[in-house]
């Protein structure tokens, strides 16, 4: 057989060969990954909301015990706001349980929507979390700086150092969340988009729960 003809026949056969994937097993894997991701997000939210709510009585206690300025208490509504926002967000975007005979494509779309929302949430963390917290803390530090303005350069240096530490901590929290978006959420979204694109022209496979 002529080598060119052999090569052409091989390429034709290869182009007609399709990789067959067990749709039921793939659906189970997608569900398993989504359950893991959902659990991870749930416990993250529990930690964040729990920490915010536990800080409220501690914040009030410290304010009363040390007779701190009124701006100290501005952080209390911020902590309540953060916990309430996260709870409301969970309620608005609660994941629907799988339906009997759910198509694989529908489950992938659900997983993709979940990941995209988490990306949006963390990319906007400045507006609903960090900025309100920063404003309340800086208001308190600003009032303290005004009250001790006659304390000399050493007092001013201490206040400036505390402000710097607060800014670095908030910037670090922002950077940590954006790194999680880049290293975890964006690759996960890319994988789901690739899988969804491969299913675009396929007949949705149904599998009993």
C-alpha cells in the first residue's frame, strides 16, 4: 500500500473515532465534585459568620471596660452586616437538589453557576466586607489620633503604626481572596466550561438518582 494512501486512511479513521465516556459515571463525578465544593463553601461561610457574630459581644465588652470612644462601636453594625450579608447571599443562591433523571448538562450548568457566583462574591469583597470594616476602624483610629494630638511625635508614631498594621491586614485579606479566585475558582470554572462545551452538541444523558 502506498504510504500516502495509508496515512490518509489512518487520518480518516482517526477523525471518525470518538471517545466514549460513561455518562452516568461522569454525572456522578460532577455531583461528587459539586458536593465537595458546596460543603467547602458552607463551612467557610459558617466560620466567617460565626466569627463576626462572636466578635460583637467581645467588641461591646472591650468598649465598655476600657471606656473607648463612640467610634469604637461603629464596628458592631459592620460585623452584623457582614454576617447578615453572607446569610442572605446563601439564602438567595441556595443550590437546588438534584432532580430525578437530571441531565448531565444541567448539573454542569448548575456547578458552573455556583462557581461563577463565588468568583463574583470574592472579587467584590471590598464593597460588602473590607471597605465597611476599614471605614469603621479608621474612624476609631482617627478619633483616637485627634484626642491624643498633643501627645507629641511618639504618640503620633504609635497611632500611625497601628493604622499601617490595619491597612496591611485588610490588604492581605483582599490579596488572599483574589489569590483563591485565580488559583482555585478560575481553573475550576475553566474546566466546567470545557466540559459544558463538549456536551453542547450531545443529547443530554439521563441517569436515575
